[in-house]
């Protein structure tokens, strides 16, 4: 029912071009919604150039519907909406290494991402703690590196299921295989990881460190692995990580010390990291799939030469605006996550901080601002598993989602608070266990 007591029996959907099979980095998500508009009286209409715009419009339409006082019918206001995203890159990161997340939970999160108009699932699929990705080229990686080689892995079928589930919701899947650090679970490949030495005895201490950049065979392995990854994951981008490399093991290894001397690196181990990343970037960029790459900001900070299509992912909260200025001044595109680490939890209303975050809030030219593709919220998994990931994430993740979609002028937290409260109730009604964002309150429909 519409507010002027007319009945809306039909919603017409007008797609202006053929369906695109896969979401992509240039996809058009704009749309129009008309409900009893002057040029379309008594009717409902959705118009979009692409199927991705249709998906976003249908989600908007669903959020326009409200039950009447006795819940016997739905009401919708007469309205005209012309909408499009401010940023093309709106990602959400899930970490499936620290705690394995069943496919059902990933699906739930993808549903919620679509309801909040996120368009990229940043899949941080492996890390130090476990290697759940089941490689066809190197099955030993998950056999030795997963928490359990049969129950806690993502098979090739699982991965394709996730990619397709995301595709149907207009969401791209960008995998992250972080190296040379964060790789202690990659123990299945002999001599890949650096052997650490006891400084006092000069003998191996039983520990392993980052990938050893001095072993040529390691880059042969990496090329084969990433050749597979580039085939399995259809998106244009692969995230190569490159953050938080601990140099202590490299420093302790006598063979690496000899390599450093022979390379005139002195004791500057950041140059060894630069050498590793340069070689890896060269390998990825020479693959026949013609992939582009994302890297964490340390790769840029260490001076690695990269193709102009490389995207720098800024995550360090300290001096993050200056980092964006530095990255864009060099002509690189950037995405921003520094203020959207949702796994850092504080008691009380914390979504306001996420909502106040502005990726363009750095000193730079208009050209530099255009190089900001967007940003992404993150949910790292040290203290997150299938029991709490949904309730911890949502609806808090709706705050960065709105800032990344809506115009920069949509930034008033007092106006956003009741919308977020309403949205939380909507998600509860849809069957999701999501937390109260604003403290005490009430929803007509509770979760059970």
C-alpha cells in the first residue's frame, strides 16, 4: 500500500542492457526507483543500466517497505530515488585462518554485505595459523597447514560455491595470500620458510620464519601457486599482502647473512623484503591471466617498483592520512581501512568513530582524491569464529558501508543513529543475530 491509500500491485523492473556474468571493477551500480512518481502515477518502477544496479535497487526497495500498525500489510511512500555509489571499491575482509569459518557463515556474511551494498569480499583465506585453501597444484599445503586436512579446508568446489554465491549478489571475491610473512602454515613446502638460528649457539633453534627470498626455487613454487590462484579466482585483482614481516629470523640465518653481504645490503633487511616483493610482483604481473595486484602499504613504503595498476591498501592508523597523500602523490591508487578495524571492540557505541572516518580527509589535489578507489572494513579472526562473527560485525559494518556508498555530505551521526537502529531491527526480522548499536532499545521482531 502507498501513503495516499493507492495499492501498489506491481513493481516493474527495466534492465537497459544485457546481464553481465561476473561483477567487476568497472561495474555500474547506479539505479532509479520510482514509486507513484509524477511520470509513473500509481505504479512502481526500477530502472538500471546493469543487473548490478538492479540488485542494489531491489535492496533499496525492500528497505522502503514498512508494516502498518497491525502488521496486516506493507506501506511504502511515494518517492523518486536516483542513486549510485560514491566509491567503486567497498570491501569487507573476513579472516578464515585464525579460526576456520564454515561456508554457511561465509554465505550469511555475504547476504549481509549485499543488504549493505558492499561489493567486494576480501577473503583473507590463509595466514600463520592455518592454510585451509585446498590447492590442486600443492595439496600438501592444506594437508600439513590446515587445522584439519579434511574438515577445516575449503575445497575447490567450496571456493567456486562462495564465488558464485557472491556473484549472484553483485559481490566480487578478491583472495589474499599474504607473503613473505604470515606464512608459518606453509610448512608443507620444503625449504620455503627460513630456518631460524640461536644467536648464542649458532645452531637451528627449531623455529621457522618468513619465506626465504634467497632460494630461487621458492619463486618457482610461488609462480606455480599463484598461477593456480589466478585461474581459480576470476576477479581482476589478487591481494599479495606484504605486511608485518619480522626480520629477526632472517637476521639469525647465516646463509641469509652471506646473501646480504654479497648483495651489498649491509644490515638493511628491508632491502631483502623489497627484493622478495619485487620478484613476486614481477612473477604475478607476468602471468597469462593479466592480473592486477593489491598490497598492504609496507610494500609501497619499502620502495618496491610496481605497475601503475597496483592498488595500495592503507591500514596503519597512525599517520594514515599522510600515507594516503604519499601514495596518491606517486600516482598510485589506494584503498583505505585504517579506521575500520571492526575486530577492535570497545564497550558502548563505537560505530560513530567508523561513521566519522573520511577517506578524502588528507591534504592533496583533486587528482589525488580521485585515486582513492574506496575502502574496506575488516574483521580479523584472532577472537572471532562462527559463534560470534555475525553479531560482532553487524550492524557495525553498516557504518563504513554507508560512508563508502553515500555522498560525502551524508555524515551526520545524529541523523544516522535512528537509521542504524531501524536497520538493525530489519536485519533481526530477516533472521540474522545482530547486536544493538546504540544501547538500550526495542525491535518489534526479536531474533530467535
